[in-house]
DNA sequence: ATACGGTTCAACCATTTGGTTGACAAATAT
DNA sequence: ATATTTGTCAACCAAATGGTTGAACCGTAT
C-alpha cells in the first residue's frame, strides 16, 4: 500500500500548504485542511500528530523553496551586476508560482523569531560571507561606490520582495487595478536591477 | 460618569491595539485583551459589540496613524530630494514608536484586500497625483532620470518599510544580533535617501 | 483461507472561544 | 429622595476546534 500512503501524506501536505500560507497558523483550521485534501480529519493527526507539527512541516518546506532564491544573491558565482540583474529578473517568476510563500515565511518568523536558529543549521541556509567579500572586492576595484554588503543586500531584498508583500496596500495607494499592478511588477524585472546598479555604479 | 466611560473605552482600545497588532485578528483572544485592559470580558462587548468591530476600530486607528507618514512622500510641498531625505529620516523614528503598526496594516489588508476601498473615502487617504506631477516635472527639468512616479514611490516604500517587516528574517540572513541590526537601521536614516537619490539624479 | 500491519473513518471528547444574561452598583435626572 | 439611565461583573451558553478512539477495511505475506 506504499503508493497510497505517500499519496495521502503528500495530499495533506499540499492542502496544508495552501491553507497555512494563505491564512497563517492561527487563522487555519484542521477541518479546512482535511476538506481540501479530501480526507477525514483523523488522517491529519495520523500522519502529522498535531497542528503544530503539520505546520512545521509546511514551514520547513516553504523555507527550503525560498532559500535557493536568496542564495542566488548570496552564493552564486556570477559577477555582481549580473547577479543583481538575474535575481531581480528571476524572483518575480518565482513569486508568481508561489504567491503566498515569501510573506508566509516572513510572518511566521515574526511571530516566532527563534525559529530562524533552527533553520540556520540546515545545509543550504543562505550565508552572507561570500556576497560580502564580493561587494568589498568590487569596491576595492573601483567598480562600485562604498556600501556595506549588508545594506546592499537589504536593499535588493526590499526592492524585490516588498512590492508583493504589500501589494494590496500599494495598489490602493497608487490607485491601480490588479492588472495594471501586475504590469508594473513585470516592468520591475529589469527596472529594479537598473535602479540598484545606477545607484552603486561608479 | 463621563470620565470613567471614556477611560474604560480608551483602555480597551489601547489593550486591543497591543494584542491585535502583535498577534493579528485570528491570533488574538478577547480574554487577553480584557486582561490587558484590566476589565471584564463583558465590557469589550458592551463598548464594541463584537471582536470584528473592536478590530476594525483598532485597524482604522492604525491606518490614521500611518496615512500621514505616507503623505509626507505623496503630498508634502518640499522639493523632491528633500522629501526623500525627510521621509527616510522620519520613518524610522515613527516605526520605533509603533513597531508592529506597518506590518499590521499590510497583513490585515492582505487578508481583506477590499478593505482598502473603505479607507479610500476617508479624508487624508494618501493620493499619488501630486507626487506624480512633481516627479514628471523633475524629469522635464532634467533633474532626475526618467522613471515612473509609481515605481519610484514603490521603491521608496520598499527600502524604508521592508527592513522592519522582515527584521527577523534579515537579521538571520545577515547574521547579526538585534543590537547590531538596530545600528544598521539607524544608518539607513541617511543611507537609504542617498541610495535612492544616487540612482535617479542626473 | 487466515492472520497481520498499515490505513481510513464516524463518533466522541475536552477545552477554548466569542458572545449573552441578569443582577447589582454608581451616576444622573426628576 | 426617587426614578432612570449607564457601567460593571460573575455565571452561563452554544459553537467551534484540536485531538482521540475503536471498529472496519484492505492489501499482502504465510
């Protein structure tokens, strides 16, 4: 019965992902997850024991998906400007495939900041050292203006992630419909990289 | 009994603010709000009828506090570069006084995007028109490179707001303690403005 | 055929949670 | 002084919610 088992388990994880990522831990109901997975509520506990454990499974999965994205900035071998262009261009496609994911990770990390320590031990946890060296090297070689790698990294993340996290607010403020907002995001694929590079290039 | 009445009502609103902003609508408990306000749970319903209405009171209050901040970018009379510098410098002080507020507004707007329409009718709802004209004027006069006002606005918001919303994640990624992260934020008061202006200045 | 391990579910259970009620106290109006 | 309105609370209530249980089911090894 191996096939069935893995199937149900995955079905649950998938349903849980959708519900948790959209409504957060506190706003999600086990019954809703069960319904979405088309199984009995008991099955959730049979496979994952408790809401907390099911949540953690979903969260870790989400982070494992997000981490490689961040590593494209921190641990990729490409040259600095290419890296910025690539990440910016790639990230939007990633978000379209996983619209709730980045916000989900950020929110639940806000509610439980200690959890980041548990993630850090996992392999592929993004580390800044390499990026830091790269930025410092580019400064020494006179390619970019002096800037702390941490600040540049925060800027890159901010410009790429925030417009999706705050979409409803921003949409309301600049007073555009969803369609036009998506077009704005589409243009950001190249514009954000230019904006960043313009700012730091010597 | 006027004084007592207003007192209790405010006490409740204040306690509700703390709880709702930290835990969100779904994660908050009426009992916890009552405890924090040092009153009986019945009083919450006496003054605000339901959790939903109490929440909406808190939310509208929060937005009324946030709106003037955004208007410093959108509807202030100062010159573009000054405006960017002022906002950036000001915003961090605002966030220190209201650490959970921006994220609270953004999150609840995410869970209920239609709510923005109800806010738009309120006076002082931030509007982009003036800022748009100002940016277009600066482009025409050859002061800044061509850029859509919407994109510039999104960039300003992103660079200022995101580092606080995603603090635990970013702190973990760049691997610094809270204290050092606060110092990074402190430096951003001037650095972010420079970063933006560098990018758009001709 | 039969025993056995994992899988599935309907029915339950205990607790939590938002909300109500009725009695009483404290102001205010008459 | 007395009636009336307003504020406060302990005790309740019904529904929702996370979790448990025991029986049935099903594929497989013996």
